[in-house]
C-alpha cells in the first residue's frame, strides 16, 4: 500500500527553506516526505546511516546539510539515540481525527527513545490537544503510564549566552517564572545551570516582545504568571503550567481560535474567576 504525505505549497514561499543550500533543501523534503516519516508528524527514530542510505549522500554532506536546518531552527537531533525532531511541526499539522488515531500516534511515540527531544514533542502535543478534553485526557493517561527516562541522553553542556541590554529589565520576571517551572515540573530542558541561564535570557526576550508588540501591561503579566503557577493542580485534566513550561511559547497563536497563548490564559482567568496572587507581591520579581 502506497502512503501519501501532505506537504503545503507554502514550503516554496518559506524564507528559511529558500535560503538553504540544495542539499539542505533535499534533506528537508526528505524529512517531510521520506520513508522515515510515520503518521506521527514531527519526530522520528532514524539515525545518520538510515538517512544517508536513502539520500545516497556521504555522512559529511549529510551533517553539513543538517547543520543548516539546525541553524534555522527547523530540525534538532540526538544521534546518541537516533531521534530527529522538527520543532515547528505543530504549526503545520492537524490534530488527530479521532481518539483511535491519537492512540495510534501514542503507540508510535512509545517506540521513540526517551530523551529531551521526546519531552519537547510531548509538550507540543499537549498544546495541540489542549482544546479537546477527550484527547487531552488520553494523552495525560499515556504520560502517567509512560514516564520519560532521560538517562540514555548524553548532552554537551550549553554555552551561556550573553544578555542583550534591551532585555535586562525583563530578566527578573523571566528568572522568577523559570525557577517556579524548575521547582514544580523539573523539565530536562532546565537540568543544568547553563540551560537555566540561557532560558532566562531567551524568555526575557519573549517578555519584552509581548509587552512591546502585544501592548501587554507588565503588572498584568506578573499577575497572569502568578495565576498560572498558583492554579496548577496535577489532579486536574487541564491546567496551564504544563502548557506554558517555556515563555518562548507565550506569543504562539492557537490553531483553534487564532489568539496568542497569553490571551487564552487571560480568558481562562476570567472564566474561572480565580485571581490567585493578585496582591502584586513584587518581591517575586526583584
């Protein structure tokens, strides 16, 4: 039986794609449509050898092409476990058509080796399914039954990125939120001082963009982040904290209503009439 893959024609309008070398373009199309792809979009269990065999290119050529994708945030890989992850998959793929499709996705996901990339994918999947309580419940049950083991992953220590001066005013709020996420959820993406420092820097930039471009008030943002933290309840089917583990996603638009995530959180606050931490305790952000 021949399998077909959907690939949007917008690919040929993408600045990132058009800026790639011919080899990197071929590799990208291979990742989107090649035989390593399953019905579960965005993450594959495939090593360098498998890819080079299909593409009929050398390992050196493959690594250079993959580096181009990495540099543009189009792909990541852990070659220790042969996992390839496409960070933007959530923006270009539909959710599951029904619970049985989701369960088939999760069976495939169970066979993907554990590690940081699998965790990133699960976070994406939570966001994609958040609007459907049935799907979200199935995923939550799967997560409970399939804790991710990070032991096999061997990662190089990240180099600490310097803080851009224009982001300095937003470092305190970024640091506060990241410390709360670390204490409550302890994701592997924050398992070293260098990763923490870089996340603080990246998240501070997102806070600045949220305030400057979306015209969000700083005090309102503080109140909102406190509410996300204080309203976390692992016994509930849905709370916002696991879906905002990184402030890097706070300006992402939802596929369901085209609102950015921040606005959807504010809507949840209003709907639930819960204003936990609304006393503006600024000691959190000093």
